[in-house]
C-alpha cells in the first residue's frame, strides 16, 4: 500500500495551490495513506478546528490522513535551544517510523527538502529547478515542472491529471458554517462580495480607497461588500471605509471563518493573495487585479474570472513595497465593470 507524504509548509496561497496535489493522489490511489507536513498556523487549510490531525479523512479533513505541524519560525529564532532540538528530533523520528514509500516536496526550499529527507523514503520527489536551487540535491527524483499555471506545475510532481473543479478540497468547520449563516442573515443585502485590500507585499496592493469606490458602486447593485482583513490591517480597512459611504462590513476571524464566508460569496475582488486562491478552489467568481506577478501562472484556475492587468506591467516576484505603476493605472470603474459582468452570469 502506498504511503505518501506531502511537504508544503507555507504560505497560505502556496498551500492552497498545492491542495490539488493531494486531491490528484487521492483520486489515483484511493487506498493510499496521504499525509502532510505544514506550519501550524496554516493547519486549518487542511483540517477544521477541533478535528484530530490523525483521524481518517472526512468533510472536516477531506484530503489527508495525518497532519504534522511545525513552527520553523520558532526554530529559526531559537536554533540551539533544547526545545527546538527536541521538536526536530521528534518530527524526524515520527516521519521515519511511518516508512513512507514516496515523499513529495512541493515547497522547493532547503528546510522542506531536509524534512522530506528525514523520511529516508525510497522516492523523494521535487522540482528539477526548485525555488531554492540547493534543495534539489536532497531529492532522488527530480521532475521538470509541466504546465503554465502553478497548480498544473505542482500536480506534475505526482505525474497525474489535475483534479476537476468539483473536487472538495477545503475542510468544513460546522461551527464556523453556523456562525456565518447567522451573520449573513443580518446583512443589509444577502448577496455579498468579499473584497481583499491587503496583499503579501506592497507592490501587489491596489489602492485601498479604490476598493471603497468599488464597494460604493456594488451597494447600488444590492451587493454588500465584506472586507477581509489580515492581522494589523485596521488602518487599511479605514482607508477603504473612507470612500465607501459606510457600505462595507469588516470580516475578521479564523481561517475556518473565512472558508465559510467564501463558500457563500457571490464574488471575490482582490489581487494575487491567499484569499484569492481560496476563492478559486471554491469556484467563486473572481475579479483579479494583477500587477507585478503573472496571472497566467498565479491567477484563477477553476473559477469564472476577469483578470485586470495593465499591458505594461512587468513580471517580478521580488518582494518590495514600491507602488507598481501598472497596478496603479487600473481604475475603480474597470473593476466595477468586471464585477458586473461576472455577477450578471
């Protein structure tokens, strides 16, 4: 029987774009054990809160059997502490005892490749050109990335077809679903769009005030705008609200709460962010506002979508906060027009 371990530690969007790997493996090997190593802060992308990480697959944990959580940030902060050493040794021992037949490192980083190597599996699979080039020396099977979109490339590590849009990939937290259902009933308009003004780095952020202008126009269409906010984004939300005529509602909570709200959304508007990739997996129509990153690789894949990107935008994955000129040239009217097109369908 196949015992397969996937290593994808972070971050939110990258994990979401790796879930189709587990879905493809599950479809091809329904009796296989499929496990995952992930940073503990992102565990809810695999498993609903309160669900044991070592129980069988279920709607609360649809893709994997066992989940191993790590905190590599804490390890880096205290690399020589006894706590760090004990946690790493315990992870290595647990993974090695499981006797995996295949380990797939989707991350392509040195730290993820080292964790994959812990297993001593006969097949340790990674990209021929991983994100951190030195990682490839820890693989014994190197795979050239196939396809244009990152989901296609990730699934090519398993040499399997990309799973269909109908595949359930995200967990259902029934407590979060009930909370969301009750809160939706209190909205001024039952149809709502999720707006995500934040981004991983500044160059990917479309101006917050323009999100407010979009929210103001959507309200005229009977659409409530829900602002999805990350940690420490209150100031960003205030800038959206300043131009929205109080037509927005703030959303904050757990990852499970965001999944529950996203399942019910009529539309998602935002840039190349984790929540956009979540909307994509759930089939929510997406208005994707792109600047320095390539939408052919990082844009929506499963969802109905309209991508807005200025023709002069140059692709760069360099993390910096300078305003991207092409992104700044996209105005709120273009986004509203794209939203109306998707809502009409």
